[in-house]
C-alpha cells in the first residue's frame, strides 16, 4: 500500500465518528483547509488539538515562548516533560502524534507587522489566541487585508469569555471592539501603551464581576500576570473551534461580528449567550 492510500485509510478511520454530524463532503473540506493559530497557550494549544482531531488537513502555529511551570494549570501541552521547550515545537510534535500525516508549519517567533502577512498568506482561516491586544490588532488587520476570515477570543476573570468571527467585507475587529486605533502604527510606543492600558481597564472592570481587587491592582502595577483557569481556556477554545469548523465547511457561524459569544459561568440563567450589541460594537474593556 502506498503512502497516499495509507494516509487516506488513516484519515477515514480517524474521522469516521465525525460523519453524521458532518457530511463526507464537509469532512473533505476540513481536510483541504489550512488553519493558522497565533498563540499556542491555554486557548491556542487546545485549538490546535481540536483542529487536528477534527480533521483539519494543515495547521500552522506561531508562538515565541517556551513552557513554564505556571503554564501547567491550563495549557494542555504544558507538562513536566515539556518545561523549557518551545511551545511551537511541542505543539507540532503532539499534533503529529495525533495524525502523522498532518501537514504542519510551526514558528517559534513573535508576530509583527513586518512578518504577519508572510506567515498568514495561503491559509484558509485564522485563529487568534494571543494574550496582548497590540498583537491581536496586527493579526486581524492582516487577515482582513488578505481576505481571510479570522476568529477572535478574549477572557477575563473569574469565568468570562468572548468569541467572535470576522469576515473581510464586514465590520472590522477594531470597529467591533470600539478601539480607537484604526490607521495607527502598532509599532508606535504611544499606540502600544494606549492599547495595553485597555487591558488594565479590563482588569479593574473584572473586579465588578467577581475578580479579586488586590489582583487587579497588582496587574495594573505590573506585579501580577493575567489570571485564567483551565475551564475558561478550554471553553473559549471549544467555541472558537466550533466557529472555525462552521466557516470551513461553509456554514454560518454562531457569532459573525458584531455578534459575540459571551461565556459567563457566574450567570445562572445564561452561562453562554450570543449577543448582538445595539451600538454595533463591544466595549473592549468589558472583554
């Protein structure tokens, strides 16, 4: 049996439990898709795993960081055996273990305005799972310029998350999140500081939703990092991948922007909802 036949047999057996939820034609679309994930941490690492198991045929990943012990609480590929390894290398190795015939292209570099187009070009869909807003803006701008759908995510303590899909001809990421950055150079230190301050506002707003005030003050002062649980990261990744698959197989996602999937596990009546903001945009500090 030649390699192609072996690959076909493996893929068919691996994805056969999908059939019935997805048609054979839709599964073939997934196999022919090329997805790139920016950020391979708690959300992005799980997105990579889900895309591989769903049968996406090519996955690229971009992340400059190595695994640390503090990543273990929510990053599914952070283990005692992978500490100090590049997230990109560990993720690619793990995905090849899931599907040895998977096409991959992983990079242990930081996304910038200078390299984003080259990294993204030729892909079918972009999953953004970055933890800093300047890089998020860079990625969604590039996806729009290249005509590629992109999926955004965000999460805030204690148990809140946000997912939305952006299409090149519809509302932009910056407009949907009411960011006053359109047309501004994301390498300008004053613009970067302005965007980074939004995350500080998010931390303070999170206090009104149940986050510890001492943590929010420490975060704003640079004495603490962003807090996140494995539950929140996994939920955001799962909803992001569901939206990705819907787009890739030609179906309408739950939340094309300006709509957004809102996750709030402290909301006893609607822990998950799809919201269409009346003003056509969300306030970035709330997300």
